[in-house]
């Protein structure tokens, strides 16, 4: 019996797609908490699928929570859509044996690309990091483990505004280079708001002799309440240049959304002009604002 070729979305390598020179567009989702959230999420996925993104990613919850929902959602994306799934995998709360099992499962369902993360402390960013007694301490160890276990490409996280536990931007660059040396083939940044933050990190990495592609992560702000939450999630304050523009229209939700899309569009245009390999949109499981930015950029379908 003749074996049929596997669908393209199950064989696509993210590093190979980035190497083609065309800006990649990708979207990040998180596992929904309830049925209503799941319905909204899949509506957003179907809307965004029409743009033919290079890939989509599925996060773990804070502190490694929602593992089962993350795996289930990644499975559905691989089996029920034409989207290439990038599965998040964190060290948090997992033994090496459990990590081996998860990687094996992903490989079995056709996931070829994994984002290997240490993850935030289980108690939140203000708590000290504690590894699982039979687990791993650093993302570079997880990169090496995934590369050892399966023929997968591995991405990692990068932090333009400095990791909350890092003493300096130079330290962040050193860590990113070590991840590349362990086998990482691309990086996706935490969200940020200034062109300079990305350029400084990229240039530090290049100065260390590393050509790791670094995809900037952007989150269009759609309401003022998001600003405080963004500071909490990133461990860094949102720049005044952003908050002043949003707070000036804080009493008008429609205007806030429009300004948020405008800010994200401006930054994406600057980053692409500076040679960024693509844009990774953190969607908050909604499609409208992301689609508006994508449309403003005037890019063709990413694939």
C-alpha cells in the first residue's frame, strides 16, 4: 500500500520557514478555562487561520498549570486545522520522566516544533525559582533533552526588556547564546513596546557570534486595564510613551482599541524595516485587533 505524504503543516520546520527571507507571521493562544472561552478561542483560530500564518503557539498556564489543556489543544490544532503548531513546554513542575513522556506524545501526533522554556516560578514572578526534585533547572537543559529525544526543531524565549531575575541585558544575551549552543534554532521574545529594546538584545547576541533568529513578540493593547496586567506578566513597566497615548483616550473604549492597534502597527513596521524575521502576535485568544494590525502591515499570507 502506498503511503500518503504527511500534510505540509505537520512537516513544516519553523527555522526553515524563517530562512526563506519572507517575514513570518505567527499567533499565540492560551488554553481556555471554560466552555465559553473554548468557543471564543476556536472562532479566533478559524479567523486567523485564513491569514495562513507560518505557525501558531500554545502556552502553558502560569507556573506550568494547564498542561493537559495545552497538550489537548496542540493535538487539535495539528489534527483539525491547517496550522503548524508550536508546542510550549516548560520545566516547571515536571520530572525529566514526565518531560520525556510529553515530548514523545507531541512527536506521535505530528508536532515538529517545540518552544522550550524554564517557565515562571509556580508562586508567581515574585517567588524564588524551585525546580522539580527530578526535573531541570534551565531552559538550555530542556533544549538539549528535546533534541536528544525527537527530530524536532526547538525555539526558546528571549527578553528585550530584561528577564525579571536577570542582573543585566548582557546576562540575558549570554543566556540566549547558551540556549543556541544547546541546540535552539530560533527565539521568540516576551512582548515589549520599543524598537530600541529589540535592537539592543539582537545586537548583543550578534556581537557574541550568534546568528539565532529572534522573532519579536507583540501584544496589541485593547483596554487600559491590560497595562497593569502587562507589567505584572513581564516584570517590566510599560513605557510612558505607550501609557500616555492610551490614557489620553481612556474614557473611550473604541478609541483605546484604535490607539492600541496603531501602536502595535507602528512598532511592527519599525521592526520589520530593521530586519526582524517576522512578528509573533500574542492574541489573548481574540482575533480582531491582531487582524487589524496584520491588515495595516499590508503583508501577504505568511506561508
